[in-house]
C-alpha cells in the first residue's frame, strides 16, 4: 500500500478506501459496483449531462451524479436505494421518449448501451403520447454513418474531437430539445482518429458505414490481433462473420493504444475482399498467365532461383521485403537468403541514403516507451508528420503538449498536428539538411568532432536563424527531451547527414534520440536480418551485398518480392518498375495482384493477408506481439506466407527448416535474438555528401513528399472506404504563394511537372504550409508512380 | 419609506450622470475606502451586519459570498455582475442600469477592492440596448474622472470594468452559463463543484453578484450595515425593488423595505385593475410557485414569510392576475417559455421541458385526459424535484426546478381549472 492518504466511504453498505477527490463512479467501478451511465467515459472530461448515474448521497438534498461527485471522508452512498433508482429510471424514461424504440432495425441493436441499460431501468410501457422528435441524418463522410434521431446528446463524440483528436469537427448546435450534434456546415469528419466516435457513441447514432447492416453483434466472433500499418502495434479485435472479417475495433492496451485506434487500422480490412485478391497460384507460360496448383508453382519458383544462381551467380537474386511482413516470414526469408548465399535483401524500400547503415543500432526504436511520450518536456520532430504516419504517437504527443510539453518541428511542410507547437521550421528536403546544420550551430558546446566530415563542412557554413535558435533553446531546456527522426527524415536522400546532426544535438542537449519507422515491423526486420549487412538477430555480416536502392539501380536477373508493390512501395517508382520489367524472373508472394504486377511478374504466389495469418510484430518500443490467423482462407487458395516460405525453403534445402507452426519459427529466431532491449546508442561515422546547390533552372523547385496515409501498403490501398476520404483523394501539387509567384504560376490551376525525363500534369494548390522553393505531393499514389524518386529537382510550368 | 437604496437618486434630474450621482454623495464611500485602505475584512463584516441577501433570486448572503475570496490571495481574480435580467416579470436591474448606473460602477469597484479583483465584467441582457448605452456612458465618465483604470485616485488600486452584451438567452442568467458566454462559448451551465469562487471566469476565482446587490453596496457602507438591516427584517436586511406587473393599475418598480405586506405593495401599485378580484400572484418571477390571491393578501414581502406561505421571494417580480385569467393558459405560456429556454445540455430538462409544454398545451386545447394531469405532475417532479417536499431537482442547474415549480404549484392551487379543461374541453374562465 502507498502512503497516500485515503478517505473512507461507504457505497451500498460496503466500506471502501478511496483517494480523496476521486470521482464516485471510478471508485464504484474499481469495486465492481455497477452504476449506469452514458456520457461518462474514462478517457474524456466529465460532462455530467446524461444524469443516468444519479445516486443518493447521505445528507445531499438531491440525487448526485456519480461521475462528477468527488468522494469525501465518511460519505455514504446508495446506488440502489429507492431514491437513486427513481432518479435513474426517470432519466431512462426521458432518454427513451424521443429515442426510436425500433432496436430490431438499428445497426447498434445488440451492442447498444441504451438498449442494455433500458433492460434494467426502462419501463415496459411508454407514457409518452406526444410526437417523437425526428432529426435529419447528416453525411459526414465515407467512414461514419449517422442516424441522428437516435442521438441522446451525451456529447462523447464532441468531447472526443476536442480532447483526443485535437480537431473540433463535431459539435452541438441549437438549444433545448432542438440541440443537434453535427458539423454545422455539411462536411466530412476527416480526422485520422474519427472512427473512434463509432465506439464511443452509446447508441446507433454514429455507426461504421462500411460494416453497417452487414451482421448482428451476436453473430460475430471476436479474435485478438495487432494492427498492421504503423510501428505502434495497436491492439485490435477482429470481428468475423461467417469466416469473413466484418469489422475491426480497438482492444484496450493502456501502454500502447489505450482504447483507440486509427481509422487506417479500423477500416483497412475491407481490402481482404478486394477484387484484386489473388486466390490461386499463377504462372506465366509463353507470356500467358495460367492458374496452377501450389506444387507446380513452387517447383517453378525453386527452379527459377536455382537456374539463376547456376547460370549467373547468387548475386543476381534480389529480395525485397515489406516492412509489414511478420517476424516469422522475415526469419524464413533470411534463412533462404543465407542458403542461397545471396545477401541482396532489404526492407528499407523507401530509403535512399544508406551511407551510415553500419552505424544503425541493432534495431531502431522510439527512445522511450510509447506511454512515456506523455511525460516528455521537449520534443523535436524531424521529417515527421505523426498525425498521418503514426496517429497514436501523435495522440500521445498531443497529450504531452496539453501537459505543457514544447513540441518543435523541422519539416518540409508546416503540418497541422492539432496540438500546440512551440517552434516550427520548414525547408525543402535539401534545406532540411542545412537547417539541421544550423540547429547544431545554435547549440553551445556541440561536439563538432562527432560529426562526419561531410556534416562538419556544412556546420562550418551554418547560420543560426531566430526560429532555429528557438528550437535549440527549447531542446536544451530543462526536463526530459526527445529528438525523433520520422519517416520523411529516413527517406530523405541525405538521411545520414540529418542523423549525424541530430545525434550530435541529442548528445550535447542530453536528449533521448529515437526513430519513427515505416510499416508495422521495421524493428523486427532489423532483428531478423532484413538488411544486406546484418544477419539473423542483427549480427554483422561481412558482405558488400546490395541494399534496396542498389538492387534497383543495378538490376538483378531475379527478384523475389514479398508483399511488395514496387511502383508504390519504393523510393523511386519508375526505377523499380524498369528493374522489374527487365528482370528474367519476378516471383511475387502477394495477397493482391494488379495489372502492373501481371506485366512484370513470372510467378504469383497467393499469400494470406493480415488477419488471416499468424505471426508477430516488434513495435517501435521493442515490444514483441504475436497474433494468430483468424479467418479461414475459404475457397481462396492463398496460404500463410510463413508456410509458403517454409516449403520453398525445404525445396531449396535450407537447413533446420522443418517448422510445423509459426510459433516454432518465431521461437527459433528469438532464441538467437535473446534480450530485445531497445537501445539507440550509436554514433554516425559515415555520411552522404550534400552536393553544391548549383544553379537550378528558372522553373526548378525541390520536390518533396510524404507517403499518403491511406496509400502506405498494399492492404490500405485497396480499402475502399478509406480511399474515399479527402486524404486519400488528395492528388494536388502544393506550393506556397511566394514560390508560385517566383515561378510565374501563381494563378495557374494546373501545372505540368517535368521530372526524371517525364512530364505529368497535375492540379496546383497554393498552400502556405509548404516550404519555400519546394513543391510537395503525396507519394505512393497513381500520380507519383508516373514521376520518379520521392525527392528531387523538378520543373514546374503553368499549363 | 421607499426608494432609499438603489432608487435613491430617482428624483434627480438626469440621475444617471456622474454629476447627479456625486451630488448625493456618490463615490464618497469608494474614496474613503481607498484613502483609508480599509481592510477587506471590515467591508465584509459590514455587509454581514447588513444581512444583504443576493437580489438575483437565490437570496444567498452577499457578505458571506465575498468572504470566499480573500483580497490578498495571489493571481488574477474577477468580479462579475449579472445584469442578464431574464426572469419573466422582472425589470428592476434594467432600471438600475438606466437611472443609477454609477451605483453599480461604485459597487463593483468596492467588490473588486474587497476580493482583490482587478477586472470586472457586467453581463447585460441582450435586449437591454438603452441600459447598455447608459452603462457604457457611465463607465466612460468614471474612467475620465479617474475612477476606473490604473492606480485609482492614487491609491495603487487598479480596476477595469467592461460591459458585455448577451445575445438573448435566458439560461445565460445562470451564473456559470454566464461565465461560459463571456468566454465566448455556448451558454451552458457548468457542473458544480467547483464553484466560481474556486474556478470561475477563464478558470480564475470569480465572484458573481446581481446588479441590485452590487448597486446596494455603496449605500450600505455609507450609512452602515445596521442602518440597512433595520430597513428590513432581521433575517433579510434592507429594502428591495419589486417589479409589479400584470393586472394592476400602476405596474412598475417599487423599492420598499423587505417585510412590507403584499397588501401594501398592491395598494402602491394602484390595486387590481378595474377593481376586479385578485385571483393569483406569482410573487418572485415566473419560476416560483404561484399563490392564490386570498393567501397572498396575508403574506409579507420577505424571504421567510414567502417560504412559510409555500413560495419564494425570487427576484421580486410580482405578477398579479385577476379573475379573468385562465390559469391553464398562463401555465401553457410559462411551460412553453422553459421549453424554449432549456439549454439542452442535460437529459431531464432537455426532454422533460418539452414534454411538460406539450401536455399543458393539450390540456389547454381540451385534448387531454385525467391521466395527463397525473403525468404532468409526475414529469415535473422528475425534472425539477418537488418543491413542496423539499426535494431538489435532477439537473445541472436550476432551470429544471424553475420549469417544474410553476407546474406543481398551478396544479396544487388550481387543479379544478385543469380538470375543467379535461372534462368540458373548454375553459372555465372564458368559456371557450
């Protein structure tokens, strides 16, 4: 027991100890005493508006709401007294008079808080004979269906927007019985966390549009799983109906995702039934695709690999792995690579700069636990838009900011993070490197010797601006500081330079240092040797094997693609596609097949998608989370990838490859890995060089990009509802007005983008958040696949 | 014995000017306090002696309220005046703002000094355009005379005062909804605790008083708490303004000592119009229970006597009804008002006020059953508790109680009229 003083209270005759000032409802909940409620939610502020939790308190002249009544010593509470029950029943009656009593046709029926509580507190006959209120439904976008007549005005959704998402999209307008929940002006609720209001809504007013009316709650089976789209590893429950995933909901894990999940994790399951699902193994014979059985397909794959090695060399094989692959799949892939003596294997598909790969820690991690983000005093995000890249990380940072943390940004765009930002510097991807040098310069006593020679050269020319000085002083201020390199920093063509500066700054300012990585399993990829220079368990390999970029720049004869669509998942779509088309063999392990893939591939092996396969992910805090496959593949012949790889491994005579379960694969790897303690300690010893800016043409600007939140991987790209969101449909080329003016395209609505030997036209959007001298687009889209590298110099002209 | 406090200057020419106010000793109390640096405790004690009870309707002792916030406590604090006079029947604060705005300015200055607030807000009802302009002019005059602003009269005391015009919501007269409204938010009452003295305007300690309470303060301090106490009754000192409306010959505001018999007040107001029979009186604004005329004629106008008689003094809005009045029609009007003015935040009030209004409407239209009368009573109790059984309501603020008290009292005293509407499908009074 702690020494903290407690008070003694009595609820329903039970004597309890409680923290002074704690709310009555929390004490009751902790002690298993049931008090009905609607507006109360443990993660939201207290509204006390539904009046369902009214209880009798001794000496109080009227019943008090348990959610808003702090406990005091000697308090005597009665939750089931005649007075309390009368108050609760009265509230129930009021809630029901205008609520439709048609549960059988409501999507929420069977899992409705109002329905449940009405069973206990509602009358069986209505005394209400007046006309019922009818409220027009609102169209608030592709994810959330509304049936506003059912709304009981608990304002959980409103408070969620204000307090959790950080965006006030829903609000209550009107007064009295004319109070309406809505957006006021019709518009989409576009927050990346918006789907949580579906869970929060205690009635059927806000339901999930994609799964609405498709199954009853009691017909669903629930399975635990882990979200597969970012490095957070949010805990989810998958609900299946007759073997098909019907919906995904959050599963409480206080240290990871609390009780929320991002929309991407909630709605991506729709891809499982996408048209482009690959259901049978396919082989290309004389340029024609033929369905075949597994054995034939695997024999052909084995033959192609063996022939490439014997005709040329093992070095002519390239293996590209999605960072969303499971730990087990990765382990088997590494075993196969070792057997082939081919270390051309990589998961860093969008990375351009590998100069300091030898300096990378055993696996990249956050620098603290996810929950500890809330307690930080100062955070510097470099090349990161966590709201779209790791929404639950942004949520934690938002909580930190609300507690007073100083959030600083160095980005290509002045992103709206929906939280107070202390200082923000924007620059082109190239300018970011220079700004990092400026930041280093702004910090007193920096250990210049720790910088790489290329970084030192930049440091010597660095100039400190006010904004950079502000960031420097914040990051050096008292308290726990964290410097984070985000997805865009790691994809930057000068990643090694950025990291060299960031590490030097972190060291002198006593800050923690961390990464926000792509995909669900980047940490696992490093631990299982999904890089050319590290073996199983991250042990060093003495090879000069090719990284992801080099494998495409120096085309290989045979590519093995694991869950990868090169035109979207790599740093340079054009380069990747060319390499694929030129290769003799492209073997794809994939749950989906696109027409593009059919053009370059030679063997297509259908694998189970997320939710269908068992496996494990290691999240950004080094937490291993395993899950099992939940939906049978049905008439689909797809197989869990670990099984496919095991059979392929057997046929290639890989040693110790007779696993009979994914757990065995995992344990084999874990026995090599041992302790998985996150440790980002490292120093950057080698880096790229920032070439002189030269004299770019009059129409030239720096192209920068960020992977679109709903285009991150092959599953998300096929989730139909997510594809209808404003984020997914955003294909505009953004530029700020000053740069537009300089290029003489200020009034253009369409521009042509000349880049990499091609010319593409696009809609122009003047957007002041974009850095000077740069143009910004969402990457991994149909538009950018026609372009080229995610970062580079482009020419813009008005159409 | 009338017009001795807030209406003291009513007889003067242009009483709202600084000159007129000063001619009768205005701002002398403030000057004395600032000169002598009177301890806040002394002021609070004087108010306690006076037994000035809050004139907004709840009757909370003003001296006690001021004692919750200490002058020396650090940090920003606020004094707020509630001039959002929205209670149907009440128009006393309007006339203070129109005819004696400087008394309010001085009262707020003294309050600011006592509780250590350097900023005051005067929240004025949206429809009060003329009073707002008078108040603005008064603040300008006071500022020009060095009575507002920094280092007032060289004392080191800073005080700034702002008028804030509401937008026509009755609920913004509820003190915490009023604070929300000043903050630019939707006017919805806050749940208490915490009370404004701990967490008020912009989260800072705040004292909120009614216009009449604050405007009474200078006169109380000038003449002494004992003087004020002796004007009224031992449990409620001073005089109070009653806004007499309805079926009387001379409707208007009357500032008379607390404890004056209603009979006398009615006489001052010229008696019931056309010499008709007094039927009923709502003595404290539309929220308080109605009393039949014969009962009312025996009651004195003070807090305790009203309570004993089964009603409340409220804001002092005396609504007089003669025997041509259909009580069902009156209740229909009142219930409709509360339905419209519910803020919609909490369930019983949002859903219940509309239900009440619809039942009463059906009764009035002759479309109700006897069951509806019981239901009406039942719903009213579920919204606002039972005044007669001393059971409080179930809502965040008192609007639920306010909507329920008329219903319960009309049914208690005039049930026969309601039954007549049910039974005969027409009105007992008008015959239609």
